[in-house]
C-alpha cells in the first residue's frame, strides 16, 4: 500500500535525486549522528520513508510550518522538483545502503 502510493505521489526522478543528496548525507547519512547546533537533535533517517511524507516535510520546513533552523535553510534552497527527486531517491533506498 505504501509503496504504491509513494509511486503515485512522487513523480520525482530517483536517479536525479541521488545527485542532490550530496548536501544531505553529511547529516542524514551518519547512523546515530546528532547535530550539536542549535541543540542536540537526532537526525532522522530518510531511507525508505514514504516519498509523500518526505516531500511534505520538506515543504513544511520551507514554509516555516516546521521550525528546525538547519532544515529550513536547506529546504529554502530546494525547488518542488528537487524535493520530489530527493523523496523518490530516499523512498526507494534500501535499508542496507541507507547513508552510503
Ligand atoms: C546540518 C545537518 C542536516 C543537513 C545537511 C540536512 N538535514 Fe534534514 N534534518 C536534519 C535534522 C537535525 C532534522 C530533524 C529536524 C526536526 O526535528 O525538525 C532533519 C529533518 C529532515 C526531514 C524530516 C524527517 C522526518 O522524519 O520528519 C527531512 C525530510 C529532511 N531532513 C531532508 C533533508 C534533505 C533532503 C537534505 C538535503 C537536501 C537534508 N535534510 C539535509 C539535519 C540536516
């Protein structure tokens, strides 16, 4: 069910998204990594999350609905297409290869 709706929701291009993860991996690719600024935050794992959820989360950071400062700054620089591509990539990512 989740897989089917992810494919419908995200018309993103996973291959294109892969190239855009360079700026995400520094935080999201490290198991157990916590940011030190502005507070100690657990960085959520993105691999295999629902694509529609990932896009919504990124849009919420961009709009300010979600207030985490680092992610707001990052999402502000992403287009809708970037978000869809990134979400498609992370949603398809194997749990085994997450973060590699
Ligand atoms: C400097 C570290 C850092 C970088 C770089 C970074 N993130 Fe994040 N990200 C975080 C942290 C910390 C959170 C948790 C914030 C919160 O609690 O709202 C987060 C949350 C998220 C969430 C919400 C996840 C959830 O489970 O709700 C998404 C989606 C996300 N990031 C995507 C990305 C993408 C895509 C990129 C690259 C374009 C990226 N992030 C780059 C630190 C980072």
